[in-house]
C-alpha cells in the first residue's frame, strides 16, 4: 500500500500513514484541519555511464562506424 503524508493545519504537525487511496479519502473527509501533503516520489538513480551498460553487439556496431567514417567523434571505448 502507498504511504501518504498528512498535516494538521492548526499545529503544522506532519505524519505518514500507510493506507489505500480510498481509506485516505475517508480520513480526509472525517478529520477536520487535516490535509494531504504532496511529496515527490523517490527515484532510482543511475550509477555509471549508459555506455558502460551497453551490450557487446552495440559496441561492435560503434567500432564499425568509427572505422568506416574516419575523423568522427564516436567514443567506442
């Protein structure tokens, strides 16, 4: 289930709740001065370059392009 952040507008206290969206709507409708705080999602970040994760067929293709067209700036390392 998703985790939502709620805020009491009077005290400005914030807390997290683990519930379905339908349950969240019931809580927001029944509790006065409580609002849902929109938070950005946690993103998975990349480590290393995209080129280091490419397969060998694509790297071979880059080598062929570099060989066929001298003077280009393709990095096939």
